[in-house]
C-alpha cells in the first residue's frame, strides 16, 4: 500500500482488478464519491463500525486502530441501492419539508435585504457547513430505516409518489432541524419561519427527538446540532402556544 491512501483510493484499486482472494473475477464494488474533500458527503459509509466519509479515512490510521482489516459497510438507516451505495433521497425530502432555502422569487421587488450582525453571522455559520452526509441520521436512535419496495405491476411514477408520501411522514432527523434553524435565523429567510416551524411540529417533526445527542458526537463538521435542536424546541413551543391562543 502507498502512504496517505484513503478508502476511496483502495476502492478504486479494487475496481481496477475486481477479483476475490482466490483469483475469481467478480463485479467491481459500487460506491459513491464526488468532492474527495469531505465537503459533499456522498462517500459516507460505515468504516470499521464508525460512520464517516471514505475520502478522509486514511488507510494507515485505520490499520493503527484496528490492525489487519478494514471493514466497509453501507449506512444502515437508508435503503441499499447496491453494495456501499444507499438511497439518500429521504434526507433531501426532509430538507424540502422544512423549506431549507431562502425564497427569492420576489427578491428584486423587495429592495435591499436586512442587515445581519456579525454575531448572528458567526452563530449561523457552523450550521451552514452541513453537507447532508447522513452521519447524524445513522447515529440517531430515533431515526429508523424507511424502505418502500416497488409492487408488482406498479409504475415507476406511482412508486416514487408512494415512496415520497411515506418519507414525508417519517422523522425529519437532526440535520433538517438544524437547517430549519439556520434559515429561520437568516433575515430574509425568516419570512418563512412559521412554515418551517409548522413542519417541525407536524408528524415526524421535533417531537420524535429523544435528545440522545449521538448526532453531535459523530458530525464530521462538529456542528452544534443539539444546540440548534434546543432552539428549535423553544421556537416550536412558542409557535404552538401562539397558534393555540390565536384560534
């Protein structure tokens, strides 16, 4: 092996010569990767029992911790597409549910946006580093696997619609809650704050969180997820009370 090889390099070498130990030719292992800089989250997998990105997992370090072998497994909270590739669409569905973006459809009609203090910018920045990698969901005991299989004779369109409907009722997970707080803290994004809080109080929202704090322990970007979730808890409580008394 070469110095400074990472797990992606190993998988690439295997793909060049996909053979078993006894020399039998087999199909190459399938995996996902993109940036190779721990920015996109595409290569997240379970390596020696720990969820992390394969691009930043150095072979030398892994063998120091566990001599003799490196075990690669797909994440367990998402349906396996093939080998180490999982279907991460549920994570992106959750971002849609909490409207994790700043709407700009009427941006040019609004004039200059409101200013944001440096303190607020610095407070929001850690949340902006989320790459939707899935580590926090993999570690979360409340985030359980949702797998929808295609029925016999079902069209692809009908299957995707049924799958999306099922995912819309499942727990959004810690990453989506953190992103909801990120965009609610944005002066322009705050216009849709109530819509995000409504999503967090709906089925599969913040009420599912058990505050295990596994998410913050495994986050590769060290995002303060539990702090964000605590803020989300306060915000949703105030929102629910206001909604109740405004009826």
